[in-house]
């Protein structure tokens, strides 16, 4: 099946030296002016390699951090150019700007197989504003467009939705892998389908919980969002994070009977490495304490439900896994997901980081590279960036 009927690299009208604008999710973590984790760059290499084998020239575009619509040296793509050069084994020059007369001659003079990296897309206010003029200037740098930025495809930003309207276009290899895999969660045939959701906020994830409840056999809730559910059940939650505005919604979700909320909780008075912790019943969180992880009884129950899943989605850590006293619940869930014989998907930046931190990423069928994008895709079954490819100019 062609997922959502997206155009493929093979559909591009390529000749020697055809210039391809490749949008990549290059929003990598930096440390001391260097790329600290190059996963987002390496996952795009198959697409770049394929284009190079086909003698295309590449104009690569991405964003880094949140510069405020104007050039800001601390968000320059220079470190990314350096790492790309190393990985591709060829010099990748950095353009002096994103678009315009200073960049066009560079793009025009690329030899077949050569690569140019544009400056940070968000140096231009037109990127996040989806300004048609900016999109036109971007498209002017190339003959074709490839979206290899699944993780940014939920945003109607100029570089995602603009060029594919006017240039022959395709989805990259990684984008196809994401869409194909996540599509299995849209109309699932494998039963039981279990979703494990955690992380910081219910408000971020209400839409996806709602959508999942239509398709899942059960939704297991941990992380900070569990406390809004506990509040909806009428329990006191001490100083735990809650979203009072969401209590009504959570009550509605609980009424479906498919949501499982923790029965015990790890509490502490502060989020510190040497915190004094207690395990208490979810109905008995003491005043002045906050819940920071699911308790062992809950972790055990969740792990056994995960073990029986034929299809499993995990998004959002079960606790503040970054701090040692609160890591156990997330680790137990990660181990259960790794051991699950069903098809397993982890989506979400922090949950993916947790799985990698535990060395379990290889034992999960798919660790999505798109945090917000994967959740939106699961919720809506489509994304603005994918729709743009589908409806855009045909090769
Ligand atoms: P993801 O990126 O996997 O979608 P989120 O961004 O929604 O996950 O949430 C991750 C964050 O939630 C982590 O930084 C974690 O520390 C925090 N978190 C999890 N449980 C709690 C809790 N009980 N109290 C406060 N923060 C929590
Ligand atoms: Mg996150």
C-alpha cells in the first residue's frame, strides 16, 4: 500500500544536476558550538545518498532553535554544516542567508551531487508565518522539493507547505517510514491495541487520547497527566502537577471505562537527586508532597498489560525519569515495551530519549523521530506537510 498516496523519490523528474530543495528536521541539540546528537542528521542520509546517486544537486533547509525571525549567530546552522560535511564525506558550504540574491548564485552554480546548506529557516519571519513571498523565494532555489522533515510536517510553515505547491515533489525515505508505520495505528486490526500515555500535560494530549479511545482496547495513563485524572476521580493530589481546567474532560474520558489510572504513586517533596521518596496509594497522596512517578504496583500492572498487547503505542514518560529517584516506572514500562511480542511504537521526544537512555531502542519496532508530529498524525490521520505533497504540483 502506498501510505496516503504520497509521491516518492522515484517519481521526481531528475536529470543530471537537477536541484532539489530538501527540507530536513535539523533541529539538533548543540553543545559548545558542536552538534551534541546527530540522530536527526543521520536519519536523513539515505535520502541524501539516493539523490546523490542520481546526480541531483541538493539545497538543504532546516531550522534550529527559536530565533525570532531575524539572523542570530547563536542559532546559525554552521555546526550542522560541519557535521553534514563529515557524514557525507564532502564539503557542505553554508549559505550566507536563507534566500535572496546572496544565496541564489550559490544554488545556481551547484554541480551534480553537490550540497548547499541554507541558513536557519527561522531567521526569516516568513517561515513560521507561512508567507507566500518567502515560500516563492525558497522554491526559486531549486527545481524539485523533497520533504524529509516528518517531525516538522504538522506545522503549516512556509518550507513545509509552500514549495510543494509549485515544484514537483516527493516524501523522503524517513518520512515514508514514519507514515507507513504510524498508519498501522489508524485502523488497527491487531488486538489488543494498548496505548500508554504519560508526560507533562493532559492538555497537550487530550485530542490524541480521545482519538485513541476510539481505536484502543485500553489506554494506560501515567506521568504528570495522571494527577488530573486522579483529581477527576475525587482524590487529593497534594502538590502534584494538575490542570484544573482539564478535570471535566478527564472525567469524560474515565467514563469510557477504557482508561486505566495508577493505583499507587511515588511521591517526594522536591525533585532532587537525593529526594526522600515514599510509595503511597493514589487515593492517599499526603499534603505537601507531589507525585513524581507511578508506583511499583502500577508499574507491574502496566507491564503485564503491555506484555499482552498485539499492537502498542507508548508516548510520554511515566515520571520525572531525568532524576534518579523517579526513573523506575518509566524504566519498567520501557522494558515491558521492549519485551512485548506485539508491534511496538514509541513516539514523543522524551519517551524516545528514555528508550535510548535505557539502551532499548533496538528492541522497539519503531521509535518515531517526530514528537508532536507523530501524535498529530495519530490523532488526525494526516498532517499539513503530507497534504501539501499529495495535493502539490505533480512531476
Ligand atoms: P514526550 O516528549 O515523550 O511526548 P512530554 O514532553 O509530554 O513527553 O513530557 C515529558 C516530561 O514530563 C519529562 O520531562 C518528565 O520529567 C515530565 N514528567 C513526567 N511525569 C511527571 C510528573 N509526575 N511531574 C512532573 N513532570 C513529569
Ligand atoms: Mg517532550
